[in-house]
C-alpha cells in the first residue's frame, strides 16, 4: 500500500478531516495510526462526520464509500484512509 507511505498525502487528509468535520485540533497532532471513528477515538468522528467526509473524499479524490462497513474499513485510521485514496 502506497498511501500510508506518503507523508504529504496523509497531512492533506488530516487537513481535509479537520476542515470538513470542523474539529478544533491541529492536523499535525493527529497520529497516523490512531483510530479516528467513534467517541473514544482520537477525533471522535460520528456518523454525520463520516457522511460529510465521504462526500469530501469523493469530491477531492474520487474515492467512493459504499456503505457503513466500507466506511469503518477505510476510515479506521489516517494510514488506512491514505491507502484507500492511493492504493498502489
């Protein structure tokens, strides 16, 4: 997986999450492998955040999230998200 090796892409994704989901955290403080979904996660993204982020990912990267299982897999962490955006 190429995406998780691309530090520029991961920072771009962190900024996209912070802006899209209106989180008051500095993007550079988000760990690449921390869980980002759920109330006890690093960002505490909820279902509305997932929906908004799905639209942003489709618009920016052409990545389509088809259902909640796909969202849980793709949005597990910044590394997983980067691999989904740039798989090879």
